[in-house]
């Protein structure tokens, strides 16, 4: 998305924005007590995600903010150069303004959300643009929790078809791992290193049915027997 040449062009074209320090610094502070996030998320990216969640709830913009952060997260995951650019320690104020403007432009109408604008301005002002991917991920966790969703991550060596995922979702939803009234949010991740089988993660629980896990257990048994 943002090459060095494009960054220079954007810097020249982007309006010079002055960030209000009193407002943007508050995103790095702990969330206020009158809005309680559904779960705790940790790390500096978790602090920003929690502050953003609090701001979105207070401004009644939670849904559009969630849409914008989802779009930013997808953009961050797909653009291999973006992470390196955001992590550049020598970004000038002009660079940051250009990056913020381009990020807003890249996610279309979702970028017009004032809560999102202030959030991106906070990251830029505080030299924390490199946290964008982590904040998007942890904000997604907060949104899922607020909607009563539980993450079901199924890791396989190849993508699973919808029928298989649906059967897994049905089986897990009836298990002891899913509380009453909870909804499953199913994701299929591909990792050839598990060699075969499945690794099923339900919230903070992991069921390892992979071939690599079975081989590791067999190797341990053989080693202990010697």
C-alpha cells in the first residue's frame, strides 16, 4: 500500500494536521471506570484497544468503529510492507499525517468515523503506529466478547470446507466449553507443520488432535523408555 515513493508523494499532498495532545494522549491511559470492557486485554496494544472501545461506547459509535478496525486489520494483514513502514522510527510529522490520511482513505467510508480518526491521530502523535495490527486484533476480541461470541479457531493442514466447519461448530456448540447464550465465531487457520489432524482452540482452551502432537508424545514415550 505505502511504498517509500508513495509516502513522499502523500506527505507533500496531505494536509498538515496538528494533533491535539490533550485528546490523543488519553488513548494511552487506562479506560475510565464508567465504561467496563467485557474482557481484559493486555499489553500496550491492549491498552489502546480498551481505550478505543471505551471511547466508541461513550460516543455511541461502537458498530462503525468495529467495522473500521476490522477493515484496518485486514489491510494490515494483507499489505506486507505496511508493518515495516509503520515501525519506521524516523517518521516525521508529515509522514505520520500522510499515513493517517492514507489509512483512512484505504478503508473508505469507515475511515470517516470521528472516533477512528482520533484513534489514528493518537497512534501517530504517540509514535505508536506500529501497534496498529495488535490493536485491531485485541479490539476484535473486545467486540466478540461484547456480542457474547466465543472464538473457535480450527487449525488444519489445508483449508476445511464449509460443511466440515459447520459440523465442528455444531459439535462444539453443544459441548461443555460453550456457555448458554454464547455464539461461536469460527475461523479456519492453515498450518502445514501440524502434519495432519486438527488443533481446536475454544476461547482459552486448546484441544490438540494433530499428528505432530501425537508424534511428539510417541517420541517422549520412546525416550522415557530408554
